[in-house]
C-alpha cells in the first residue's frame, strides 16, 4: 500500500469482485474486513486486513465492509465514521467521497447505513452470502438465508488461481525477500546471534518498502534447523554449523515464502554437503515436475522417493524404497509436505471443495489439488536430524530394520536443510520460478568466501 493506504493496483480488485458476483448471482454478498486485535493492555497488534477482504478490495483499513448486489451490478463500500479523538491518536481516514475514488467504488457510505441499504437491496433475493465476521455483527434481513459455506468455497476456488495482478504482487514480495536473503547470506558469521541475521533480513524488506512479513522469520543455526517452525532466533552462530533461514515479506498482503540453508563458515562440511546436495536434487527435480495435471500428492511422493533413495545411498536408510516411503521411515527425516499454495495467506487456499481430490498415494498429504496454470506453490523439500526422533526408543524399535540409527546420529551435526522457492504453474512445461536467491553449492560458497574476506 502507498502512504495513503491506496492499493498499488486498484483496477484488478474490481475485476475480482465482478467474478465473485458472477459465481454467486442469486444472493447479496457481504464481506467484513478485520477489526484491530488487542495485544496487551491498550496496545494493539499492527493491523492486518483479513485475507478475503484484501482479495476483493486491497483496502488495508479496519472496520470496512463491502456489499455486492450481483443482479443490480452494484457494489457498495461501508467505512467507519471517525472523530477527532481518532484523528489525533491514529490519523485521518478517507470519508465516503474520498474512499470511492481511492478504492474504486461507485458508492460508499458510513457503516451506520448498512442495515438500511441491506434491507433495500434484499428485494428479489433469498440468500445472503456472508462471511463469519459479517454474520457475527450484522443481522440478515428478513427472508435472506445466510450462506456462509458457499461464499467460503467460492473464495477458495477463486483464490487458488492467481490473476496477473496477483502474480505481480507475489513477484514483488519474492524479489524483495530474495534481496533480503542475499543480505543475510552476506552478513552471517560465527559469533553473531541468530537475531542479528534476522535484523539484517527484516531491515532489507522494510528498507525496500515492504513493511510486513508474511510469517515470523525462522533463523535457525545448527541443530535448531531441525525444528520446523523454530521461533527463538536467539542462539549464537558457530563456525562449522549450517544456518537455515525461512523468511519472507508480503506485498499488499501477498506473501513470498523462501528458505535457504548455507554454511556459517566458508564451506559445507562433508555430511552437510551430502544432505544439501540431496535436498537440492529433490527440489530441482520437483520444480521441474510441477506442471498442470499433476496431483500435489504425486509431486510430494516424487520428492519423498528422491530423498529415500539419497538417504539409502548415504547408508542412513536401508531396504525397499517403496516400503521406506510408504512405511514412514522417510518421514522421520522429511516430516512435511513438498509445498503448499501461496497467496494472501502463506499457506493459502487449498482450492475449494471441488479440488479436494482423493489421494491415490500411500503418503498422507494436506494439499492434494491437481496443479493448474497460475497456481502459485512453494517447492520446499527438507531433510532434518532431530535428536528427539533419533533417540526415541519406540521409534528405534519400530524402524530398526529400515534405519541405521548409529549412522543417522552421525548426521545430527547437520541439523536440517530446507530449500524453498515460489513457482507459478504454467499452461505447459516447467513452472516460472519467482525466487532468485543462489542455491547451488558453488554459488553459495562463493558468496560465503566473499562475505568472510
Ligand atoms: Mn513454505
């Protein structure tokens, strides 16, 4: 958003509202934006608009509502009425006339007009497609049946396939996050704390105008990298360890999601290099396969096979590859999915009910849509060595024929390796990669050499 809170590309939000109206032509559509959220005492968290409301409007302000009347082709924005107390403490907000121009609406009123407008426009309709926030705070007019699930599904279906405007925002988020990853990669060295690297990453995003991150930054050195959503970021970096950074900014609400893992010294150690090369192979071959028609579960299965094979070559796993993948032994080292949809939520819409397909593989997955052009997904295999897993007597007993636990324990020093890029599925061929951060071993070691000169 600009300084005035104006979305960068107001035109495309109107198109999205018209598509939504076309999908739900037989009811009024009511969406409520988020309210500020209390952090403690009288302090609020920085305001984040709800993702659905951002999707249809780009409006970053609290307490707004949108009413869409598909038959009459009418869209009305409702905004909060503020007083001078608000202006003095929090600043001015646009009034109705200004808001119309700023956000591209034909009509705008203060919120107190909503019940009357809703009642007037209810004529001819039986349904009120409303979100949870609206149903909590607004009474449906007589004769209109609230239809929350249908609205949810329509938004999920639409949000899965990104428009060119959305892809350009995701590209912006990915570009800036990529520059921040490069800055962190140049800064890291033994003796610094994880939060100092985090500070460099986040400063770079802010410096380039992206004020918000898509999710809390993970800056995990050594064994901390085996904790998938590590949040402490307060350990000291040691020479000889790897550093995993999973962090990204959002642009007008659209988040990137990027992970890199690199040595805190100049070079990968030999076990670190083996695991890194394996994860990189799984990542690059999975990216290449991310083409329309493929089930997300099949993509995940492919990545698991590559990793199972690689861990077998390293003597960590043994036995039949399918048994290793389907029986759970591989999951001890690769306990998450190959990726997820990316958009206004870092773990974005799964694509709605029609895209929730049966999983033909024997590996569990959460995301199982068939890939379509203009899906934006992450591709992020990882391999981790977690002390709690490798020393658990139950696990050791259950998997003793599949896992050489002594061999695996030699890799505890690796901690974890994850490599994550954001890609746009194309109509044919491999996807377009939005992420531009070095990931080849030679490139990373060259950057580390230069950084430690
Ligand atoms: Mn991710």
